[in-house]
């Protein structure tokens, strides 16, 4: 589904394309909503138009929340670097100052899925939030596409902590399409995101926090990818990781056990460095 949504955005990119790569022109609001929404979808409202990305939102039916969509482009970073920087939890602890805790709780060695525990600062005076979510990624070399999907789950190893507010509703899909190859500069990306931070603030306040925080996060992510490109820091190469062929009850492993396997296979727990 994420790949199909990316294809839809590519089909309408001629309407959005500006005079140079990575720049987009502004349509009138009605045309914009009709273009961004796929047939049968509820329309999107643009709330931000930056040089390297556009940000839309739309209400989630039956709630006070919004779903957000970002469509952007970079020309100075490779898709592989951008992809790896998002997946490398150890590196994110260094470049994202909002992170309080970010740990891989469990990995499925057959599929590469990982359960993550993420604790992050929220703007004062709100409490910090914590997320427990499963993520899975796919690199489709045949169709020149990279996909990373995440959603909230429950896990017995991470009970609620009274110090944080547990976010139980969270979904994120990132699709990356290289302009040329995975290792050449230039790509478009589509990020679709929603969560319920469980604040007592009205919808417009939460929307303001997201719309003000999104550019800052994307800029930090871009800068971190540039540093990885310049080899200022090592980043795990998730593209080279291949799930283990396994069956029965041994398909899952705690992180500690997985990190100490040394049978010569290349599992998500044994990753090369880019």
C-alpha cells in the first residue's frame, strides 16, 4: 500500500514540479487537495510548503486527530544513507536530542522485524512520551524502492512506566524512491504518519506541535545523513542484511542472544557497516 501511495504521488508530481529538482510549485488549494488524495480518499490540506518538502494533513474520522503526509526530495544524499540513518537506533541517540531512550527489544530473525522501545521528550509542560512499536523494512531492488513501516504494539518486556505517557496509537510509513540508484545522490520520499499523543490540548494545538516539529526533525535527519555520507560516523548498513532462513520456534531471539550469534549468516542482528 505504501508503494502504491508513492506511485500516486509520482503520477501527480508533474503538477507539483518546480523549475529545478527538489523544488515544487504551489497549486490552488482545491487542485492541491484533489491531486494529493488518491481516488476515493478523503482530501488533504496543505499546511507547510518548504524548499525540500511539502506537508499535508487530514482529519482522522471519528477522532480529534490528524494524519500527516510529507512528500520531499534531497539531491545531496544517497537513498542508502538516508534509509540507514533512520534505522540505526544507536546513531539516532547521538543526533536526536529529544531521545531519552531508544532500544531494540526483540528481533525476528526470519523477517527482520524489530520491536522498539522509544522514549522522547515532549514540549514543556507535557510529560515525556514512550512508544513500543514494531517496524519492518524492505528494499525492492527490482522496482528501485525502499519501504519502512512501523506501528504501535504491546510487548511483555516493556510494561508502562508511570514516569512517561504511553502512546498506544502510532503508525508510520516511509517510502524512498532513488532518482537513479541506491548509492547515487538524489531521491524522493513519502512519509505518512499518525499517532495519538494523548494530550489534553485541542486538535489545533497538537497540529501546531507536529507542523512546527516536523521541519526540525527532517532537518536533523538530513544533517545526520550528510555526516554519515562524509564518514564522520559509522552507520549500520541495513540494505546488506538478509533474514535468516529459519523455522519452528527459533525464529525469534532476544537482542542479546542475536548479537552473540556467530554462525556466519548475515541476520538483522549482524549488520555490516556502510
